[in-house]
C-alpha cells in the first residue's frame, strides 16, 4: 500500500512536515543552534554544522557561534573575549 502524500516527522513532542528543517531543542540545554534537523519522507535526519579547523592559537567566534575563526592580526580583540583576561589580571595583582 502506498501513502497518499509525503509523511511528516515527529521529533520530541512536535510534528514537522516533509522537507521542513529546524534546530532541535534539547532540555535542559535549549535550542541547539549548531545542529540542523530536517524531515525526509517521514524520517528525521540531524547533522551538526561542520566547521573548518581554525589554524590559529586563539580563535574567536564572532560571526558564527558554531564555528571558530581566526582574528585578523591587526584587528582589535573582541571585548567579550577580554572578560576572562581582565579577571585573571585582577587576581594576579
């Protein structure tokens, strides 16, 4: 017996239509933005975003929170990355 139309996928408590994609939500972590799931003919497929290896000593995650990128040598440091260093300096005095 053949199905009348494309089948949906169930992931957790939600249903997704055929060819629909989403970022899964996993308690207690919440939405996993670096993982993409999609529905294909009633089957759920998920894949983590693939990132090229960062070829530097201290990569930054500015534009893409899932993948680290090397900072340009003349670029000012990201203030969010400096928080840890500032605390370490305060404790070493």
